[in-house]
């Protein structure tokens, strides 16, 4: 485990909630090594309103096909959740569920409310580029465990499974935490990667997050809160 270090960024934006966005976190890198001296890093950043992590193969050469990712989010049975059934268009309706009522594939983002009703958390991904694939969540194997799942062979165009070239870093796995206002106002996760800031602010990442507001049709009270917060 490396020593914790600060990670700060500032970018000016033409679109979005703020013209100046600040990104301030504490970062730590956990390193693992096989008997053959192959290294894997997990880069973890903690914010006041969330946490993000990614995987890194910092050394080596060659191309490899990724066949699975084992990242999973275990959610208490008592958590209320707003989830969208997986669809390639990412335009399905969000449904409110009071427990693990259904097992299937789900789209991002996924919104959960803890037993303590003041605490919310939203699961998403960031910095998805041509070096990897977009993913989905699945609790098919275990009701309360939402696993990051790669595309199926019939989903999308081209090869479903990603081919990576070492050295390599994965997309960020994102969890935004806090009150509902903290989640809506949060901007740090949109600053990945910094050299594509304008694309992030105007592209599909923005749509997938804010699209949640319009599609949680089974919870009018929540819609009102979200709409008030986004003004």
C-alpha cells in the first residue's frame, strides 16, 4: 500500500452546473503481485461525497482479451432502489423497488437509498473509452450483489469482449454518497478523463445521469426533489 496523497484538479467548462469545477480527493494505491511478479494496482480516490476506484496493470507488454470483471456492489436487502432494466438504448423507465424483488441485468446509473433515509448512493462508471467496453450491472447470480458485467455477444456492434494492451488502466468505478442534494450537485466524477472534459460535459455521461430524473416515474415526490435541486 502506497502512502496517501492529495489529488486536485480544476477545469473551466462551457456547459453544465458550474463554469469552474474543482476536483479534490485523497488517493491511495494498493499493489498486488503474483508469484510470477505480475503486478496489479487498485487506484482508490476518496472524496467528501463519494469514492472511485480503477484497476491498473502498470507493467508488461502484449494484448489480452478480458473475459470477466469481478467487481460487485453488495446492497442491503432493506435498501430502497431505483433501477432501470438493461437496454442498449439506456432509455427504459426507472422503477422503485423496496427490496431485491427482481434478478436481471440493469443499466447505469443505479440509485439506492439506505435504511437511514438521509443517506443515498449512486453507482456509475466514468472514463469509458475505446480501450475498454461500457458495462452493466447484474444481480442474476445473487439477489443483493450487483456485479459489473461485460456485454453479451448479441449486444452492440463488433467484438463484445474488450481487448486491452499493457500497460493499461480500467474505467473508473464510481459511487457518489450523501444526501440527495450531494448526488445531484456532484461534479467530480465528470472530470474523468481531464483531456476530454468537453466531451464528458456534453456527451452521453451527462445524459445517463440526468436522464434518471425524468424516468423515475413511480416516485413523483423524488422527481420533485431532484428537479428542484438541479435548477
